[in-house]
C-alpha cells in the first residue's frame, strides 16, 4: 500500500496541505492516574507512524523546509496568543500539525523503508487521521472517493469517532456520569482522541507509536436516486420486503396472504406468487443465509417454508411450455402459477397466535453438533420464530418442519427474535460456534431473554426497559444475514465446509478481526457482539449479553417510542428511528451520540444501511424515503438529506438494501413494491 507521490500536481497538493496544517496545534487537558497517563496527557504532540493492515507503511512524504516551518509556527502562535483552544472544525484542511518529518532510512537489514514519522497533536481525532490518510492516498477528505478508516494502536486499542457537536459532547459527558440504578456503576467515558486513549490505557508516549489504519469499507455503494420499477400485483398493503443473500431475488409479503418473488436479474419482473401456506396477513419474510430457503410468517400463526431449487426448475419448464404455446408475453405469469404450488416445502404449525419474527441459525454455526432429539438433523436448517402467544419455537426447516423446542417464559407477546453468532469477546471459543450462538427474544413485557440453542434452556434475562421492547439488532447482523456471500455476490465455496469457513471469516471481520486473524476465534482483536434493544420508553439500550446481564449504555434523546434500530454492516454505527419523526446516529461501540437526521414529517417506520456503512435509507408514514449520507454531518450535529425519494402514495412500511449495493426496495400501504437505483 506504499504510495509514491510522483506526479507534480499530487506532490504540490500534499506539500501545500502539510505547510498549511503545520501551523495548527492544540494542548490536551486529558488527566491520567499514572506516570504514563500523565505523560500522555501533558504531551502536546505525539510521534506516530501510520501502518496499513498488511504491515506496509503509508508512503513517502515530500521534504519540508523546517526552518520556514518553525518561523511560520512562531508567527501563528503569537497571532493566536489571546485566543482559546484551537477549533478543529475551522482549522486547516487536514487539521493536523505535521511539524517534524523524518526522512526514511534504508539499511541492509531492512530493505523496506520505515515510513514517515509524524508529529501530531495529542488530541488528534479519528476523523482527522482519516483525512490525513485519504489526502496522502490522493483522495482528499470531503470528496466522493474518500474512504472511512479505523485506527488501532498496537493492534488492540481502537480510536473511536468523535461526536459532531460540542453541545452533544456535553450531553454525552453528562450521560457518562449517570449511574445504573441497580449496579451503581458509572458508564465508561468514550475515548475519541489519541491522547485520551493512551491515558486510559496507561501507555507511554516516549517513543514513536505504531498506528494501524484499516479501511471500513472495501467498496462504495451509490446513493439510490430514482425509481427504476414500480411492481404491482399485491392486492393489499406490502408489509415486508427482503433481498436474498446473493441479491438475485426480492421477496415481498402482503396483507393479501401471498408472497411474491421478483427477479432482479430481469429488472424486477415477477418470478412467482407463493400462495397456499397462509390465510392471513404475511407479517415477515426471511431468507436462509445460503439463499436456498425462504421463511414467511403470518397472522394465521403459521410459518411457511419455500424451497428455491424447486422454483427454478419449475419456472424454466413452465416458461418453455408457455413460449411453445405462443403465449410468450404471459410466460412469466404462467411460470409463476405453475411453480408456486410445488415450491412450498411445508408449513410449521404450533403457535397459537400471530408469528411476528423470524431468525435463521447463522451459516458459520452449521458445524455445531445436531440436537439430541434429531441426530440426523443439520443445525444449519434451524429456524427460530417468535409469536404473540409469548413463546419462541425452534424448527427443523428442512426435514419435516418439526418443532425441536418451545421456549416459554415471556408474559406478553414476543416482538422480535435474533440469532447471534456466539461472539462473547476476546479469546472466546464460542465465537467459532461451539455453543451454537445465542437466541435473543424481546417481548412486550419489557424484558429480553437469552436462550441456548443447544439444549434450549434460558441463559439469562436482560431487564432495563420500562415499556414494550419493539426491536432488536446485533452489531454482526449484516454478516449473519449474508453468510458466505460478499458484495460481489460470491459465496466463495463449492462445498458446505468451504462456505462455512468463509461465513466464519466474514463474521469475525464484522467483529473487527484483521484479515490475517479472521479465522482465529481467540484473536485479541475480536470485539464482543453488541445487542441493541429499542423500546416504547423512548430509549435504546446496548448490551454485551455474552458477558453480562447489565446494560453498558442507555441511549436517550428520542421524544417518542423507538420503532426501529439497525447497526451499520461494520458494526461501528447505530441508527434508531422513532415516532418523533427523526432518526438518530450513535457510536455502535460505546453508544455515544453522533447526529440527528431530521427531514421526515411523519413517524419513521423502517431503517436499512447500505453495505458500505456510509448511506442510510429510511421509510416513513409521510410516504417518502430518504437517503442520508452519514459521513457528512454538519457542525451542529445534523446530517443533510442526500436524496429525497417521493413516489409512494401512502405509508412506507418496509425497506431493504441489496447486499451487493446495487439498489434498494420499499413496500407501502399503496400495495406497490418499488425498486430504487442510482
């Protein structure tokens, strides 16, 4: 990843940025309890070396006349002698003080250059380091090609993003002083600058620090800006939409008791109408991580299981017959009618009231041992369902659709169920799936229950909300949903074992593992899986459910019930939607407030992130969708609307973004499914 600044225009741009940023400086006020912490707090500058994930240094910098730099710094200091601390928002373009640049040295023992060492202020933030890396790579911050970066000290300590507003910084600081009423334990203060991070870790700053940078997205998704197709066919409101993990199909569930499949390879043309399983509204649809099965849940207390392999065979044969008969124009409809009955693999019956939520077992846990009740059953086919009857059931979706277990205990309706990957933290063997992960269920009784999917027993109960719990989300949710499929729609494996290994690597990457350690569950770089719960008490709570039954952060700010919660694919940011017509952004690691997204004039019902963790799509009661560029927050802690998407004639109930980033879909009360593309 070594970058040579060979072109004159690029060299001149970097030289100008270095000279402009050389005058910027600030003293840090961080306090530490030890000598190392004191030195980190007192030091006005730190010497760092930026290193890529593969161990290569960032590249050579042009030599700068240090004499002229020193004189310029002295002039700037005297001019600002009476001013307060330097404001980074109004500072130089890089907002970094690069006073001393050391020449690269080559020796016979080290044929590679050691890379530039940079003298930066101790209160340098993650955004400022990201701006520096982007500028050195020739993509200045603020441009469309600039990438977000994460930074680690010694591969362990991560520098977290700062909030966008000084006002919200004060509120976040006040929140950290709030103690949990039961545990009486203060929440951890966020570490959003390098000096504070080193002080908290008691790290010495006497020598040069190795700061590793890692891109947070391997590609960029384009913001959807137009409706490419309006898909009619449902006879009632569209309540749920979901893309398959490979991004080839879209499933939509409706109040007309049917599920429709749309082929994205044929510009959203209808592929099949799945009917016969439900007699009531279809409330939820969910794809298995391998994309071979589709589960649907309805108000008739039934769960339908549909097999895509049968659909493909019947669709092709029916299409050929239709063409031979001279009805090529109606071939897709004929194929759908012929294929739908045989596509149904079976139904799961056992719940006594509405089935509200579906959760498949993660793909990387398929190596777990089968349950004792069914030795021949493959655990990769298990499906967890939550119902209004207050129970959670686990089914064998492939073989017989038998109920493997009924887990009861909730006093009211179960509103959400998610299946975790078993990520408890550093060095935990459970991250490899030895314990089958954990099943989390939220209920209107205000509690969240954690179940063991091996023996189907209650592990713990999470209490903290004062009203109904409406939604759950996991920081690894995107990796669990897509399994072995990446943004190029490739699963990477021909057999089950290879696909499980790839799914495991993607799951570990979602927990912060580097490429070299992504297959090691005991890597110290693995961060714990975070669970977020949204409630009618206007709050969102963050949990480390594998480590403790107590919350580590409570997110306050919404003024109405919180209806939806969603982690970005990289797990570093959290979005929450509320009936107060706003969307809020938080740090997914600490719960720190980041920004407020205002623009809707009605309650916000649904949220979904783009696969690159940069764009956010929201659907509202006001019949519109809005695309937000979460990386373009203003100084007052707000994000502007990137694209406003009108088009629906009524409330938008469901949204989803294709895993490959090619487009988005929405379902509305106007009975239409709309596809949106760039």
